[in-house]
C-alpha cells in the first residue's frame, strides 16, 4: 500500500487508535485526535524526515502538537512509526506510563510539553529560528495547531515573528474542526478568516479539506517549496471524523468514546510506517573567542544589570553555545552588550515576552543555552510559558532587571515585586539575586551549566562592589559578609547594601550584627542560616525589595521551619508610587534605617515576643 | 481660537508640557508623548465627552493610554482640561505626587494603571463590552496605543474580540512613531501592515498623518459614525515631533530632553479646553431575581467547582451587578451554570485568558462585579494582567479550577500548582481555597463584597460535604474541623479531606489530631494557628496540593514566624505525571497515609529534631 491509499488507511488507523486508547483509559481526547488524523498521517508517511532511533539527531525534522490534548494522535503516530509497542500504547494515562494525558518529553520523541494551548507554535518559532540562524540545517518544523487556540495572543506573536524572520522552514497546520471545548469557536469553519489574517502577517496560507489526503499532500509540498516566508495550512476538518455518533457533534470534547467506534472506522489496523530519514548534516558551531571576563574593582559602583550584560557577552566568547534573547529592552537589561559582541547569536524578540520565552524553550531543545531578559515585572507576562517549560524539563536562563521599588521614578507598573515568589514556585527552578558586579558575573557563568529554569534578578541602580573578582559563589550558598553576635541581618541584591549600612549604624550603638547575603534564594543555604541563628541569639531580620509573600522572608522561614526565632520580616507591603530610589526604599520600610531599627528592637527586647 | 488652529496649538502645548514636566523630573518619556500630542489634542478639544467634575459619571467617554509611558501627555491633557493645576503638574514623578511615572488611578481621571504594554486595548474591550451589553450607554472608549506594543499578543486578543463583539464604540488610535525603546519596530512606518492586519480581523482601519489635525479630526468622525465594527486609526507620527534635536532620532526613548525644546516649540501655552459634556444617560440595571441559594446535604458529594458555578448563578440572581466571564472552559469551571441563568451578563472570552482578565478589569471600572474563571493552571497566562490590576486597585474575582495533582489523568500541564504562590504575591489579594460545596457557596458570596483581587481555587473531583449549609466562613478565618491534643494537621481543599482521613487513622492508634481547614489562605487566621500550636505540643503537619514554595506551608510559617514548632510540610516536590487522583496524591506524598505517617513520627519523636 502506498500513496493516497496508505495515507487514508493510516488516518483511519490513527482514529481507531485514538478511540481505543482513550476508551481503555476512560478519558482523553479522541475526537480532537480524529479531526487531525489525516493531516498527521500524510505528514508521517510522506513528508516528515526523522530518525526514530536517534530522536536527538540535529538533522531531524521537528513535530510539535500545539494542540497537546490530541495526545492519542501523538502516541498513535509513535506506534505507527514503530517507536512504541502496542502494549505500551494501551497504557495511555496510567500511573507511571510515558503516555501521559498531554505529551511531555518523558517520551524521547516529544521535544516539549504541550497542553497549555497557544504554546506550540511560539516554541516552533524558536526551533525554526535555531534551524536557520544557529544550527543552519535544512530540517523543517511542523506544528499542528488547534483552531480554538488561535484565540491566544501568543499564537499571533509567533505568526508575526515567523514572518519577520522569514521562517520558511516552519509550517503551521491548523486543524479547523470548528468546535472548541464548550461549543463553536469564534469563526467556525470560516477558513478565510484564518488565512486572511495569516496572509496579512506575511504568511503563505493554503486552505484545504483536511480529510482529502491528496490536498493535504499537495499543501505540504507547497509548504516545502515556499521560500522566504512560513506556510500555514488551514484545514477544514470534522471533530470526531469517521464515527457518526460523535462526528461534528458538540459535547464530545475531552471524552472517551465507545469502542464501537472502532468498528465503524473499519477495525484495528497495524500499518507500520518507515519514516523517511533526514538528510545528514552537521550543525553549525560558533567558535569560542574568549575575551577578558569582567572584573570590578572593590569599592567601585556598577549596576548588576550592567554586569549581567558584560558577563553574558564574555560568556558568549567562552562558549559558542550561549545565545541571548531580549524583549525590546536590551539597552535596559544590557543584553545589548551581548548583541554587539555576538550579533549572530542574539535574537530581538520585540515586546513579546511570551514569544521570547517560547523561543528560548525551542532553542534549548537543540542544545543551545538561551539567556532571555526583560524587566522582572514583565516576566509575569510569560509565566505560563515558564511553568510549561518546567514541565518540558527545559533548560533556559532568564534575567529580570529593574527589580523592586528601588527602580524609583517609573512607578509600580515597572517594579518586579512578585518575581521571586513566582519563580520559586516553578518546579526545579534556581533563583539568584546578586548584589554586586563580581557576584553577578560569577553567577551568570554558573547559570550556563544549570539544568532547568534559572532566574536571575538584577537591579537598576549602581551598587558598590563588595566582593573581590575572584570570590566564589556556589549555587545554593550564602555569604557571611559581616560577622556578628547580637543579630543576623539577611538581605540580597539592593537590601544587602542596606543591611550593611544598618550593620554599620548598629555597630556604632554597640550592637554586633551578622550580615548574610542570600544571593541564592533557591536553592537556599540552610546550614549558613542555622549557624547564624545559633550564633546571634536567634535574632533575625530579613529585608527584601519584594512583596512579603513567597520571597526571601518566607524562603528563610521555610529553611528554618520550626526553629524558635526572634524574627522580623521587612518587605514591601503597600503599593508604592514614584519617587527617588532611596525615598521608596524608606517608604517601604526596607532601607538601612528600618533594618537597624528592627534589629535594635530585637536586641532590646527582654523576652522573645510572641 | 477654534478648530484646526486650536488643535494645533493645543498639540504644541502638550509637547511643551511633556518637555517641561520631564525636564523638571529629570526622567520620563517626553518623546513618546510628543508623537501622540496632536492625536490627543484633537480628541480632547473636539471629540471626547467627559465631565471632569464627575469622573465616575456612567455617561463619560473613557480614555486609556495603553502606551502608559506617555504619562506626561496624559497629565498635560488633565492640565489643559483644568483638572490639575500648573503647580501639581510640575510635581511629576515626585514622591507622593499623584502624577506618577506611569498613570495610575491615584488620579480620579485615570481608570486603570498602564505601563505594562499591551494591556490598555484589552481593558478597553472590557469597557466597550460593558458599554454595549451591560450599561447600554452610548459612551465611547478611546485607546491610545503605541506601535511597539502591537507586538504583544494580548493586543490581538483584544482586536479579535472587539471585532467579534462588534464593538463600534471602541476606537484604537495607534501612534506609529516607528521607534521603540532600543530601535526601530518590526514594521517601521509600514502603516499598511497594521491596517491590513486590523482589516483582516474585521476592523475599520484608517491610515492618516498623525500630525495633520484635520486628518485626525476626519478620522475620529469616521470612527464615531462607523457601525458594527471597531475602528483603528493608524497614524504615522514622529517620535519627539517638534523639537529638531530629538525628532525621529534613536536614543531618546524614556529620556528627559532639555528645556530648550520649549523654545523651539513656541514657548509655554496655557490653553484651557472646555471638554464637551457627555449625553446624559442612565445606566441599565439588571433586576435581581433571587433564586434558591445552593445547599448541599452533609455527607453528599459535590465538586467545589460545581458549587462555584451554582453559587455564582445564585449570586447573579441576588445581585444585578454580578457578571461572569470564562475562557472557553465554562463546562469545566461550571461558569456555564451562570451563563444559562444570566445569559445577558455572561461573556465568553474564548481561549484568551489575558483578554478575559483585562475585560474584567474594564468592567469593574464601571462598577460591575466580574467573576472570571478558567483552570488555575491557565491563570498563569494572565499573571501580568493580575499584577497590573492590583496597581489599578481593581476589584475583580477570579476562580481557578482543576487545582493540583488531584485532577488526575490529564497530567501536569493542566494542574494548577503555583496559583497559591502567585496569587498570594499580588498586592492586597485575597486567596480562598474551599473544601466543600457549602463552604464554596459562602465564600463565593463573600467574594462579591471583597475589594481588590480575590482568587478562589476549586477542585476537579467531587468531595464530601462536611459543613452545614448555614455554617459561616469569615474571610481571614480558619475552621477547627476536629479537635485534638497531640498534633495539628493543616489542609485546605482536597488535602483537608486527606487530613480528616489521617486523623481517623491516627485516632485508631491513640493519637489525637486537631484538623484545621485553612480555607482562607490569605488573609490567614494567625490566632487559630497559634492556639493550635499551643494546644498540640507545637506539632504541625501541613499538607497541600501545590508546590512547596509560596503556598499554604509558607503561609503558615509566616503566620507563626519564629515560633518553635515540630513542623512537617507535605507538598508536591517532583513533577507529577498522569494517573488516578488518589494515585497522584499518594505519589506526591500528600495523601492521608503520608499525613498520618508524618504525624506519627512527630508524636513519636522524643525531642524536637533540628
């Protein structure tokens, strides 16, 4: 069997398998799989180039199911390609199975987790950008999208960027099955709406009947031969296609359908597809060209955001696998220093933070080490992408500048005040918050080798260099910057400097303060904190330029859970306005005066207040 | 002076004022204000209808600066309209001034804070939807947008929804000044790109010279007379227009320019505009039609998500000001129960969570009480909008369903596991997590009267009703569900039921466990927690279906900061997969067995382990 007959039969097999797997599991999305089955069948049998035995091969095409709920279709493809056995196929959605409810990279043929709609295409843009500009290999990126998810703005960020960067190696296959979860989409089967919007963005758009395998094949050929712009295939399909009880019916989203569908679909098939091998090819490598690593003189001043940019540029000289992305604020985050040093490895993502993080996720699939930066406040825009990156077990490095009230006049909309809380609550994350230039540089270097999501918070204003350029800052460590016996002051970033000033003032009063620099907020240095509590009569003051919830204060309490302490937590508790940085630190009660005052009260208290 | 001469002179005044204010402050965005000055001048002088003395008048037009960094222009308009004095005008960006770096509702003429780009237009969609469907008044919504922010996907969510809902009362004014923060935008002065995209979405789009006041006036007239679809005015402008040193130059974004610009612009003017009064009009009110409040039998089972929907529908019967929005999952969140009861007050936002939250923010400006729902996991998509809503001092109610691993088979992409952390770290927020139907219903009712951002977390599976329908659940309270003396077990939502089962098992072993239902995660009931620690030998076990960071465990530690405790924190620490709910609770170590085991170890320990 070959050609259209094969494609059709394979499509039917994929439908049957979607029905079988979800019937066995008692849940899942067979109907959403059935609409896209022919689109997937023709792709697998005829166009997709992939070495199943070597999923990490740089030459492989990439396939992303942006509509991740169609996981029975994903797994059906893997079965048809011989990657997974019938036995494993039928473990769909069981505890411990690699075949989870939505695809994740627990399976080696899945590059990224999907299931939060609107993410697959932006990640595909990252893969396609890498293919063009970094790897420089002719692989293609295929993304199967749902029509419902076209309402997500992130899809249109991707569409705009793909056209701007002329990603003709990217094909979006839009499965217009008309029906969302709870009813019809905004545009139903109005294919012209989708193709019109896509064309207005500069895409090639092809409208087809998504169940006509010859039309599908022709559209894929056109996509493969179109240069200078990406192609979208806008395919009219039927949800639940092939099983009359559910076909094009509302009320069947995300529900297992009865095994009786298998019969109507012509029964179980066991077609095995030999997926075409990719063209062999070596990925491009950027040669290291080490430059001097930034070193800052003790006592000089430099903003940690500036040190981030300088260190990142130096890192890029040392390592050819480091790339940088920024959200149109590279002159604020100082990613521009990297851009100027390594323009071929810098990606301007404009004001599209979701696309920026998604592109980083795509690039890391191929082994690149992406560093993406914007204001810490605007990282909130991409929080769902960060969350999903953790499910993808992606390794990306994020930098949020302009943390806290210390930015000053720009006001609360620009102040990152929830970044520590939100990034701490990302599975497997590392959260770093340097206070000086040399520490920043060392931590940037360390980030390059970290697994998972790492986040660095930088400060807008210049701060004093307090560490020697050769000092080491292990991830998970903390520094005792000043020794003392009466009270421990804990800060990080801007508040570390306030804590040091407070310690000076306390010293004049005869109070001996230990100062701890908690530059590694997660993982946290439990031992250093315990020793400090023991050494300073269990008196601790934490000051942080962040809301009171989920940041440094709670990280410390969690590390010392259950220990008896005289504990004061200074944090931002009221909505700030504009003002000078020092005015705003004072107004928030997190400056040196407030820290010293809190410490004095702890020391003066006769008994531990409850 | 009238007509074009007035408009031109007013434009110059607004430029001069932008230069003056930011020169005085030493920071700010004069050049971004100067590009939009003529667009703003013609609007204020000729088209905008607004009672400056009564900014909350329901008849007023609404003006949103989506490009919030152009705040000197916003404040210049207020000065020209006589709302603020010259003296106050010159306090721009000072500590305590109402004229912050980016506009916030500290000023009564500012409806919502802007400054995170891409939010003003989606909020405008909310205002325009309310104008059409709720207030039913002829006011117009004008949104001044930057060209850079058109890269944000959220703008295109807004554009799609505005066309779908035929919001001809909405006008987007796009200030295409070509230059972003660090250089040119993707499309420069390609007005056709923007208007083509807008038209493909169903908008009326008009391309004009944004410094030709007569063209501007004509475009506004066309917008006012266009029916059935929104209008966008795509205006070619010059950043820094009117001052040759900075006009159309790179490197001047967000920088004060010298006072010498004032001279070139023709000096200080003091034009005072009498803004046209709006047509008088009474807003539509929905008559209350109370229905029976949901009551669940003790011992019956109901999912809290279902109780949310039923209570919301009942609340909508009691109060005509309650409205609901959902992100295309209303049959999962059960917002559909409200939709069916009150279709006129229900808004389908499709899979566009940013637009959903933004619409809620817009509606609350006009006094409506919006409840917006989606999966808790997907609330992360709108986190920047929630953050900014807090800066806006907006009152919105959000519900995230499908919390935690207890959802089961769908897998980690669908599990809200960071929602408590992220919502706790929102300024002034309330975070609620009910465990049974009656509690849910009471808390939904309480949410209606809460100020600020409130978030309710609901559970997918059905849980036993443990509270009487008449039980009270004050915000900031906690319930002692079971008394005991040996150990305190703290849970909420799904883990409260696990804690109860654990208490039963412990009782069989002769261990007397107190069980606390921490339904109000923020604010938290410090007193009840302290009493519990005192009454149960300071032994506490917290179990939560959430990551370990920033959730219930840390909230408890924060409430009991510094108290000596024997504390065990059971939370989700490894990435879950698919499985049955009870399997996943066990795998995460947060089920009854793990809680009982942790409690036994605490009780058996001779000394408090450090």
